[in-house]
C-alpha cells in the first residue's frame, strides 16, 4: 500500500464530521505508535471553494469536486466517507470495487439490506472497514464495560440510554438530507449511537418495542413550500437483552437546550454506573459494598491509568475531547489494516446497528414487541 510505510487517505466531505476525521488523522499519527504513517492525500467536496479551503486548512496534498477522482487514484489506500447518509452505499461500493479500505460515518446505510450488501462486498474484496462510532472509544466507556464484565455491578438488571440534541428543534429549518427518508431520521442518526452503546456494554439485544414520533410534520423545501416530513423526530424503544436485563433508549433531535446528551445508566444487584458525554471524562459508580451512611455515586475521573488517556495527557483531570476519541478510533482502524487486531467496528457491526434501527421502526408501526 503506497510505499508500504504510509497509508494515504482520500476524504469525501468537509463538513463537521469531515473536519473531525481530518483532525483525528493528524492527532493519531502524533499520539500513537502506528504501524503506518498517515498522509492526507486528497479531499473531495461539491464546490471548489469548500474542497480547496479544506485542503489548505487541514494539509491535504490535493482536492477535487468529484469524489470518483479519489477512487481512481492508485496512490490512495483509504477512502473516508463523511458525505450525507444516502450517498454512503454508492460511494462505499465504488471504493471497495477499486480495492480501497473504507472508513464510513454512521449510519452505514439507510437500509440494513444496503448495509449488508456493503459488508459482503468488503469481505469479498478483502478490504478493511470501519464505521464511525467513536463514542465507544472513550476510556471511561471501556472502563464501564470492564467493570460490568468483572462483575463489579453484580447481576445486570436494567439499562437506560439516551442521545438527545437540539439541532432540529426549529420547525422553520428546511428539509435536508436528515429529514429525507433516505437519511434515516433521528433513530438512525442519533439512536444508532444509543443502540451501539447499549450492546457494547450489555451484549446482544434480543427484542424491542418501539415508539417513533414525527413531532414536526412539515418543513420548508428548497422552494420555501411546506413539505411533509416522513421521518421520526423522537424515537424510544424498550429493550430486552440476551443476558436477561431489560432497558430503554431514546433518540431525540428536538430536545431544546441539549447539545450532546449521550448518556447511559446501568443498574445491577451490587452497583450502578452513569456516564454522560457532556462530561465524558467522568464515570460515576455506586457500590453496595460501601458502608451504610457512606453510600452514594462517586466520580471516577479519567487519567493516565485509563489507556490511552495517558498518551494525550500525563495528568488526570485535564481531560480529553471528542476529536481525541476520533483519533483513538482511527488508531484502532490503522491497527486493523496492519493486521494487528480485528476491525474495531466494521461494516458487519454497522449492519447490525441498522438492523436494530429497522426492527424498532417496524415495532413502532405494528405496536408490539419484535424479535431482533
């Protein structure tokens, strides 16, 4: 690949997530001892202004307004897709056909059948894949999983997860790729994170009962005409897990005042854990082993003991951030490309999440519990 020592990256999309990916590559190469160097080869966007600006700002060697140029460039090893959701399938399949490794933001595809097609194609081509679920890379998330698996909470009985933001609260905000059925709605956009977190911590979900609501039933189209909204604004689901626990998740993009409420609560027979993405360097732990009169949730603060926090900062309490989680995700992906570890969250895992999303949507439509 390339010169055998460097992975050359072609990035599609220069919006918020495109910027996070570009910064993640720059950070990962400096923080981690990677098996390959990372080179920001080229970036693609729909306008010359956006593409050229991103190239200058983030240090890409070149830019283009046609994403297919990246696929046709023999020097590029990895295609990184941060374009709107409805474009993921076409871009990913074309990149796979060109023999490129593919890193794609979530949701992997609007339909699980499309996601499965992408995963099958990647396996057949022997390329390494990654879907962007970088919240799972939080050292505090990893610690929570370790504590659960070690039995520190006892028998896990219940779970509650939520991902709520307010970027779609304004009813006058126009239709976009998010409100197009091909974009998937809030359950695919935010609920995918809540579902990924739930299964990461507690294992497989076996059945769901969903309630998906369109609260803003029309938005102005590009001509200013009110057009119906056909996707969900708020979705909730009851969950049953293979390990016997039950729980719930909520996805909400009209949660006024919320900027990043990606939280979970896990309750067991011997203890409980709480984490909020708004304070992502803090994990709160309650233990029944504490003496009566001394019980309460205590804060576990992220520090160098929680790998790989120490590679970013040598002192606890100074905190890592969202873009650092993206750098951790990229480091794991590069390790998978080098054969040092399995795909951290590849296209198969992304397909699983989309299947959960579709099952919840189906349950909301028929009003009952649906097996996953």
